[in-house]
């Protein structure tokens, strides 16, 4: 195994060019010496070995063995999209079928059993959620629904609501980074796993400024939403079995978790609204379907814990969709730039990789000028749409 002098990717001895950047590599030292002897050419050995691109750089990368089958990995895509409102029913059925097939294998890999069991649980939950969406959508005409003319935005939030928003943000970021580490491990790179990043312990993913100071400051701003980031997960491309495909999988793993969490929170909001509607069919409310509004009930003995639960679910929908939109921006070091690196032609890889040095500068300009606020509008609209749909199908205003 040899290291490409241009992109530092790992290249097999029997390959004449780098499979990542298409750079043509000279023959290995042993092949060059043998060729010179066969041709009766007295090439000095020291001159052949003196070329830096022919020397191996350190020990070969440690590529992790396969721990999950292709079926188990592709099931993740079904698990994410199976929770889409109304449209997730066929995907949930497909996820359940694939999970049963995975559990029925005679020679599963190490992670296949647990992924199959997890996929089956998610499939059952997604099926129940899809059926609930359909039933409540069909029955929504029997429930009173009035769009509120006036509602109160949660500007003067209590410390408990602020703490809840902070907790939702920390959990969302923690699962985002953990998904990156798991995807890298499945793709052959165990760097993050050896550093203890495949864990649900928040301390392993905490960045002092991005995970603690900034969210606390933003949560105290009237009308603001907590936001932040965690320590980036280290990824060594040389250890990926397929550099481009592996990089794409690692990049999309984090945002897929945020999308799944937002859909799960919207489903939880639907479940809470359905239970309240069935228990109090004549009750009304204001702000239930508004993403940033304070929820108020009339004719419903709503406890503070119930209102806090509804606020947490609405916050989970909003924060995760904002994180999803923000991380997909094609600006380094965000995940969207990793997607760009995986999609561009190999000839442009050196140019695109050189842009990473200016990523933080561009990100600071977007945040300082307020442009990033407009770039996050799609995520806010999507969160508002999910919240509104939960309010419409359950009959709450």
C-alpha cells in the first residue's frame, strides 16, 4: 500500500493511478529495480529510493473490518423518512420487512442483530404514527378548529423553558456528532471510535463555547432560540474503504439524525394532541399549532408539566430542522461542504479542499451580517408546517 503524493489517499500496489484524484503514480521501488535489472540498465538503487512519492509514509492505515451488512446500512434511510406525516406508511412497511429479513439471516455481522431489532421497533412506531396521522386527518372535520387571531409569543420565558430548550439542543447536537462517528466506523475509519466518540455521554462531544456559552447566551435573548455546535468528529479518509462514498455517508449521517428527531418530535406532538382531543373533545386552545407561540388551553385542565412537554416537542421540531438546514450549507466546516467534496469531479478535489482554510471566515461573515438568518428560513418554514399540520389534524388552534 502506498500514499498518493497529491491527495494522500491510500493506493494499492497493483494500481497505476490514484482512485481518488486520478494522479498517475510511478512504479513501486521493488518494481522499478526489477525493471532496470531486466533491461540491463544500471540504475543506482539510491536514486530510485530517493524519490519521496515512492516511500511509504508510516504504517498503513488501520481499516476497520465490516461490522454491518449493506441491508442494515440502507435501512437507516428508510428509518429516517418513515416518520414523514401521512407519506411514511409505505416506507414504514418497507423498513419492517427489511428488519425482519435482517433478523432472519443465518450469518449476520456484528451489528446486524441490533440494527435489525432497532429497525423493527422504529418500523412499528412509524406504522403507528402513520395510522394515527391518517385517522386524525379523516376525523379532523368533527373537531372544532379555529385559527387564532392573536397569540402570545414566548418572549418572557421562565428559566425552566430555557433549560428545556438548552437540553433539547444538547441532545440534538450529541446525537448528530455520534451519528458521524458511527457512520465513519461503518465505513472503515475507527479514529472517532478509538477516541470514545461513539457514546451518548454529552461530555465526549461538548465544545466549551459552541455547546455551553453560546446556547446559554442565546437562550436569554427575548424571542431567541438556543443554537450551538459540538466538537467535530475526526475522520481519516485514508481509512475509508471507499473515500468518496464513505465521506458522503459520514457527512449525511448527522443531518439525517436531526431530520429524524424533528419528525419524531412532530409525531410526539400529534400523539399529545390526539390524546387531549379524545379526552376533551369540546376544548379549545391558542398557540398549539404555532411554533413560537405560548400554548393556552380553554376547557382543558392543562398542568404545567403538560405545557412544558408541548413546548419541548415544538422546540425539538424547530431546533432540529434549523440544525438540518444550517449544516447543509456548502460552507466549510459544515456538512454541506462535505457533500460538495463528494460530488465534485476528482480533478477539482485539490481546489475544493483548499477552500477549507477560508471556511470559518465565510461563516463568520454570514453570521455577522445576518445573512445566515435568511438561509435558515426553509428550516423554520418546515418546522412551522409540521407544527401546523399537527394542530390541524388534531383540531387544536
